[in-house]
């Protein structure tokens, strides 16, 4: 592996000297049972508050999805009505004047006319 620096050797030696502390010694056995009960109640209240907040957020996001769906359906309905009105207007315009010809702009000042052959 190579030669290790003194700092690394020292930190490895310090690590080896550390004692492993069992988990049950990390808790304070002298802690009063009243405080443990209060801590348990506080943890329960915090959990309940988190669950309520999550439920409210879930309802808010579900409601926003419903609103998005309603707005989308309204937009599609309006677009459908616009297309229907356009088709009706085009049909009315074609049937109102039999001598009317149709012309399309093909760029600049150039136009292409349709329907004038029928009038001759």
C-alpha cells in the first residue's frame, strides 16, 4: 500500500483506542418516568399533526387536479363550439350567393381564384 503519513497512523491508533458503547448505555436510566410519558405524548401529537398535514396537502393537490381537468374540458368545449360555428359560417357563405367565387392569397399580391369557371 505504501508508506502512511504520521497523521493517518495517529488517527488509526486513536480509533483503535475508542471504546464501543452499547446502545442501552446511551439512554439515561435515571430519567424520570414522567418525562418519558410526556415525550411519548409529544411524539404522538407530532405524528398526528404530520398525518393531518399530509391529508390536507393530499386534498389540496387532488382538488387542483380536478380544477385542471375542468378547465381543460371547458377549453375543449369552447374549441369545439368555435369549430362548429366556423363550419356553419362557411356553409352559409357558400350557399348564400351562387355567383360568389373563392380566392386564396398564395403570397405577396398573388391570388388564386376558384369557381369562376362555373359562371361562364
